[in-house]
C-alpha cells in the first residue's frame, strides 16, 4: 500500500510539474508578443490545461497528503512528505490567488467585450505569467521534497533498501 501511494504521489506531482514548467518555458517568448498575438495565444492554447492540469494538481495534492499519513511511523520520510504535500498545496493556492482571478476577468471580457481582451492582457499579463512562475517554483520544491521522502535511507521503499542490484 505504501509503495502504491509513493508511486501515485510522485507520478501525479511530476505530471502537475509539466503544466507549470510549460508556462515558465513559454514565458520569455510570450512576453515579447504583441498584445493581439498574446491574447490570441492565451485565449486558445490553454483550454485543456485547466481540465487535465487541474486533475494532476488536485490528485498530486491529495495523494501527497495520503502518503504523509501513511508515513507517520517513518519520521524522516514523513517530514519530507509533509513538506512536499504542503508545498504542492501552496502552489495550488498561489494559482487560485494570482492566476485564477486573471482567468475570470479575461473570460468575462471575452463574453462582454472581446475587443477589449488585448488591452486587458496588457494590464494582467505580468500577474498571470509571474503567478505561474511562482506556482512552478513551489511545485518543483514540493516535488523534490516528495522525492526525498521516498528515497530516505533507513525508511525508504523496500526496493531501494533491498535491491539485489548494486546501486553504486
């Protein structure tokens, strides 16, 4: 059971990290786009990020907290899993606070006054981009903490401690 939750937490946290890292990798180029191009890209490209990425994020958070609970007897691993789960949660909270309000404003403008979207992005672009960058840093740190939690010597997974293969 513990090995299963370690696997699930790491996979979902890694998949969630793909979403935030994509935003960071795109940022330098997108910040040079004209407002019209930026608006066109941002109102079409990320349609599935919320659906798929949201499932990754929530699944990663939930599985990390489950892992933390299962590791309660493994003090060192539990501490790292707790840090990882908390950082994943903070990453999601940063998205709720910094990015989601921008998404709502843009969505409302698309319905009410589509022509205003490029100028609205001019006002909101930095918050949206740097909000994603903030989430990336928190998510990366959370993922790293989860990796540490599953590789702690002495209370790590059995396949790490008892592997018949030399791990040198």
